[in-house]
C-alpha cells in the first residue's frame, strides 16, 4: 500500500482517537464500503468463480457424483468475511486503512494433527491381494496417474455414504469435501475426505482383502499381461491398490462419523504386510498419505496433479480442493434454463455421465411444472448400442434426484425398460427425500413421473424425425430394437400406439430406401380402407419376389416391408393403429379363402381344366399325406407354382421359432394345418399333371420339391439342407437328354 505523508497519517488517526463513538461510526462506514466493493466485484468462491447469488450448497451425486452446482458461500468463506468485518473494526480503531481488495485465504482441512496411539497389530494381506499388489506394482507404469482418479472416486463414494446417512437421520450436512495436498519437498501427496470413515474392522476388510468379485476378475484379466490400461483399472475397481504403483509407503488415517468412536491408523509398504493401530487427532473421514517413489515424485507437484484432476475428476459433485483451491466446476445443467446451456457444456456433461468419449446424437433438456415439477436432461448416444446394451439386464443410466439430492444413481423405474439406452438426469421436487428405495418402486408418484417422461420423449423423437429425416432413419436403424421391445412389453394399447409412431418401414408405394411411418401410411389409405398390410421378408428383393406379395398386387394395396427378425412379433402385439387393423398379407389371403374366387375369363385357356385340376389335387393329397391339411386352386398367383397359407402365419412362425417343437415335416404340419394353394396355369403344375401318370417317381420328386419350396417361401422351413439331395437328382433328370 502506498505510504502517506506524516501529516496525512496524523489527520487520519486524530479523529479516531478523539472518542470511542466516532471510532465505531467510522468502523461501520468502512464495513459498508467493504461490502459495497464486494457486491460490485461479485462474490467469488474458492475456485475464483463469480457467484451472482447465494445458491443452495451442492450435496448430490451421479454414480460417482455428477451434479455439482456453484457452491454457496463456504463456511470458511463466511468465516473469512466475518473476520474481515472484525478486522475492519479493529483497523478503524487502530487507525489502519483497509486494503482496497481482499482475497480469501486457501481453504484446506489437511493438517498434521494425527498421532499413533499404542502398539500396532500386524496383518498379512490375503493371498489374492498380494497377487494383485504385485501385478499393479509391476504392470501398470504406463498409467500411473490413474491412482489420483481412483482415490478421489473412493472419497466421493465415502462422501455420498455420509450424505445419505445424515439425510436419513435428519441431521445437518457438514462440510462434504475432498482435499488434495502436494508437498514436493517431502515427496508426498495427501488425499483426504470428510466422508463416512472406516472402523478398525472395515480398514482390515476393505484394505486387506479383495471382497469384490470384480477385483478377482481383474486378476484373471491381467494374469498373462505385462500392461493394463486405466480403462481396465476403472472397470474392475482396484481403486485403493493403485496407490502402490507410485508409492513405496501408504498411510491411512480414518475416523467414522460416530460420537466417541476412536480413530485408526493403517500403514503398508505393499510387500505383503500391513499394520493397524489406534490414532488420536483424526478428523471424521479418511486421509490417505502416499510417500512417492523416486521416479514418481512428479505427483508431488501441483501442476501435474491439477492436470490429472482436470482430466479425470473435473466433474465430481462434491467440492474438490487442490492445495486449498477449488478445482472442480461442474454445474447442475438440468436446473439451468435450456437456452443458457451451450453445446460444449452438454458435450462435457454427457461424456461424464455416460463415461464415454463420443458425442450425444440427440439432446432433450426438458423442464416443466405441470403435472409434476420436472427438471431433466436426456441424451441419446451417437455410438450404436452393443449386444450388452441391448440386453434387458442392462441397468438404467438415468439418475433420479429431488431438489438436487440424489435418490437413486441408477433409477431403474424412472423410465420404461425400453428406454434404457438413454443417459441423463431427472430431478423432481415432488419426490420426497425420505422415500425409501423399496417404496419408490411401488410409488404412484413415480409411475406418474414415468408416464409423463415417456410421452415427452416419444414426442421429442417424433419431432426429430420431422426435423431431420435421414438422421432419424439412422437412429431407428441403430435403436429400432428398443422401440420394438417397447411395443411388445407394454400392456396399454394407447401407449403401444404412441410408441408405434416411431416405427419406420419401407413400402411398396415408395422408392427403395425411403422409409415411412404408420401415421403416413394411414394418411395415404383410400377412404373406407380398414387394414394396414405388411409383409415380413429378409430384404426388399425377396419381399417383391414373394408369392404373397404377388397375390396382393392384384388388390392394388400398399404393403409395408418388414426386414427385421422381431418386426412380425412387434406388429402382432400392436394389432391395430389409429383404429385400423394391422394385417399380414398372408393372413389376408387366408381370410379371402372364404370368399368366392374366380379366374379372369381371358386366362381360362392357360390353366388346367377343372377336371384335370381336380384329378391332380386328389393325387397330390394322397402323395403329400399328412403334410398338408388342404389343397386348393388359387387365381392369385402368376409367376409362382404354389404357396402355403396358414391361419395367423406370423404367430405360427414365431411359435415354431420359440418352441422348436416340430422337428419333422409331419410334426410341423400337425401344428400348422397348412393349405397348399396351386397355380394351375404355371408350367410346373401343368407338367406335374402329365408326369403323375407317365413318370410317377419323377412326379413325386417334383411335388416334394414344390411343397418344400413353398414352405421355405412361407418362412416355415428354417433348414433347407435336407432337400439338397433331391434337388440334385432333379437337376440330373433334367440333364439326362443332353
């Protein structure tokens, strides 16, 4: 501060020393000026971020804690402000002028107050733990920095347990923080949390044995490897043991959050033994002290550790301090105005909660006050889901909060199972904090919340399909199986039809590659039409060559082409859409059996006579035996010699596929009761009529092949290999005269 001339100093001091009342007035005046400067400059937290208001203190987490909010004035900051007020009064009374700017001192809880009490008890690491320590120390040098991430994550878990315990007991939350302190001179790094702490038994159990099957799996994964990545470490959660990658000695002080409980000290050099003893001066929580190896002293420098924290732990929701300075800055994006959240913020937040490095394909930031208070963010991953993602055993990736307090990390019941591919956060003030997880599953409130979110998400995806059709087509290609699952597993017809608005299919009325929705199909239907027709086939080429599509073309009806394995099951469960019945073209053909079918008079001469057709069908019934229930002539076919029709063929196919009961043709026929419809104008059928009397053996072989071909075309014969020998014989017969 610039020095003053003696005269100025005297003029400043003289009025103050005149009377005590004058001194008090000047102190209040300076207090007011100080507060005014603070308000003009804007309150700032320990990380130096400006705080425009005094928001609620963050106390929520997602997984390992997702949601941080700009921290309220920290107790230490408030203490500093109060101290500043007292200092200003003392300064006024002593004649000292307050500095123009005041910066809060670093906030740290790391103090050397602990001391070991009594004799230590030695223990031997569990055999598997010894093996793990050896592998970690020998194999993971390329990823040494991850020990910081693992220890901070452990601290976050301990803080979350503490938060949950205190909220359950109705107690006031203390300072829930993680502190990291580096000391280049001593070559140490300390990571301390104010979490739940550990008892003597927990120290021995948690730090001396591998209790988790995941860690055992980690051993198996690394048994024959010389290196492992941080991804593997995180996947199996070896956590604390990663400390021995960089430290030749690890000390732990821990104190549980119970009045009168003693503190404990744990120590090991990773060689196979560890010691445990009582300790005094231990703060509630856990303090881990790493004495770094000579070649790992870089982790005793603030710059190196800060880079690691920024890389791995920047989004921890609890306050994280490095050498007294706040380092993590993640905000609760779902509580913000959607218009104020930028793409980069969404990208970083998504990558954290999804634990991935891709980008969100779709983003829904949804806030509403009616019928429930909801603040939420949902992300659709860009990456195509794997078979594990598709598995119904996969947990939800959406967390449930109430007033920024975590209720469930993986809220399985917050969304229907078919929406489990979404990543995100849901916060609702209507959900009470003390609602148990068991009651949550049966909560009427939660069911209402689930219904509201499902409707909003369906509406969002429909809007996206209109906004960018090619992008939605790619989404449906990648995530269509989830949508189909939603229709199959949902009981309410109204909800089924809502989900069905997301389905997309090719159509006989549209060019190859162009998709249409059921809503669009219904809008193109002629007045009075009641059926939406579909045909299941592996691809469009086979669909258009199908005898069933050929039979439908004469009705000039639009047909949806369904290529996926579960499309048929999906549409069978859907049953109807917009008061229109969903009908397979195969079923439509069966229904038309009961109507009178006539040939066009101009084509009569191209077909067998009625008598020849009757004689042929009588012979065919005898030759096929129990493989068919009925044989009839159809005018629907032009290019195919025959086709199989079964009542509810789609359901029959699905039944055979799922039950796998019928192993022979006769067994299948007993279940299906198929009808063989023949085209008496086709050359093969005409030739068959001649051969049945002149060459009965060849005719039988030809009939069997026609029947099997029809079964394959109907999708009722999954294994055509048994017919190969017969087909070769027919080819040989055909070439005999050459």
